[in-house]
């Protein structure tokens, strides 16, 4: 649950930062040394869109009856094995509307599995 809250807070912070930066003047270009030092802190993102093979769409990934943590774990393990470190995952509003608490619990389970495999998640609200 804490991971989910932090993810939503991060999304809000990024949105705010983009809004604020669009309203301010650009800053000076960083010197190469500063840019390289910043870049060295982050791994190159590699990954794909993710939906487990047992779900036919993004809605089925999150519904209580079809949420499949075993397949998610196995397939994120495969992704980690080939060097992926990021997955883009769609959050379906219908699954949330049907069962808000269960949906948040399942998102938390997904994030725990992804974390186990050292995979970051980029959520897309759908």
C-alpha cells in the first residue's frame, strides 16, 4: 500500500514539476561534467509494455477473478533475466471502479513482485 501511495505521489510531483517548469524561464545549460554526474546515477531504462500472458487485456490483468501473481512473477523474472529494468503498465479505471480496495491491493502485489525482480514501473492511467 505504501508503494502505491508513493507512486501516486511521485506522479503528482512530476505533473507539478512539468507545470511549474512550463511557466518559468529555462535555466542555463549544465556543464558537461554536471550532466554526466547526474546521468551516472541512473541506469539506462530498458523494458516494454507489460501484461501477463494469462490476461487478454489491461482490465483482465487487474480484476480480482483474473489477477494472476504467479504468472506475473514468472514473466517479470524472464524480463529481469534478459536485462529489462522497466515496465509500462496500464491501470484500468473500470477495475478500480468495481473494487477500489481490491484494486489497490492488487497493484501493491504487482509492485512487490516487480520490486523483487528489480523492475521499475511506469503506470499509465487508462
